[in-house]
C-alpha cells in the first residue's frame, strides 16, 4: 500500500469521525419491511437480540403489539430502557441470548450482533424460538474476504457522502446509539452461508454495502422450528 493511498485513507477516516453515522441505519428500512410483512400475516411479538440502545426496538414497537429487546451489556441495556421508557409494549431484558426464553416470537432480529455469538448454536436457538410462519432477519458483519472487495470499495466511496448528508455539521463525539460494545467478525460470508444452510434451509443471504450482509428465513407455515438439543 503506497503512502499516498495510506494518507488518503487516513483523511477519509478523519472525515468519517467528524460526520459519524451508524451503518446499521442503512438497513432499518429493510428490517421494518420484513417486520410489516410478518405483522400483516398475523404476527404479534418481536424479539431484537443485542438491542443496543433501543433504536430498532422503538421502531419495531410501532409495528408489533409486543417487542422484547435483550442486551447483555448492563449500561447499554439501561440506555435502551430510557430510549423506550414511554412505550408500554416494550420490555428490555439484561441477559445474553443463550439464556432460556419462555416466549416464542414471530420475528427475531439480529443487527450487527450475530458475530458476537457462536454462529451455529445461535442460529439453532433462534430457529427454535420462532413460531410457525415466523421470520428471522439478520443484518450481519462478516470477516472480509477477496470476494467482498467490490462492496468494500463502493462503501469506502459512499460512506463519507452519506455522513456529510446525514450529519453536515462536524461532531466531536460519538452519538449515543453508536456506543454499544463492538467486536471483530471471525467468519467470512461464505462460511456463514455454509453454516446457515443446513439449519435454515432456503435462507436468503446477500452481501450489502457498508460492510454488512443480510439473511432472512421464514419458518414454513404449519411447521414448528424446534430447537436442537
């Protein structure tokens, strides 16, 4: 990598830091599209795993009669409670996903969360918590590989443009909703697809912009998705 290219990347990084925006926001409309489809089919309960500071929970609460957000990081979960304090149909639980759940759900969402968790076990657990006709929606982060390069280049170009439009004024601090704990992804897109196929047959996986991929899967009507023991 040439010094000129390194300087260019550093300049872009400084600009991005001054105009921060959450890459997850680019996928909010997609998640809500799935949520409305599930609600239209009669779904009533949604679960947002790793809900962070509660922004998506708040949006889901406008679609579903009951929404649960779970967040293992106590300070982040407390912020989520403040974010949703005015919503009677929301509850925020401070717990990891692998703890037992009494409920089943019509929609389960993981947004920039799945890479924090053991992939195979988590997909099996999510499958088992879905009701017949329920839907799993993932906006995930994968370990970058050669096949991701075109998407990464496009994202590098678009990222400062979106930041400038969304937040034209320079910022000196990270927005509250971007302060949840982060982690590096261990699995590539191809590895995630291979792991998901036997657990969620027919799942739709797509690479996306801003270092994200999407996965969606619906339990066939009339069939229960039981958790593997």
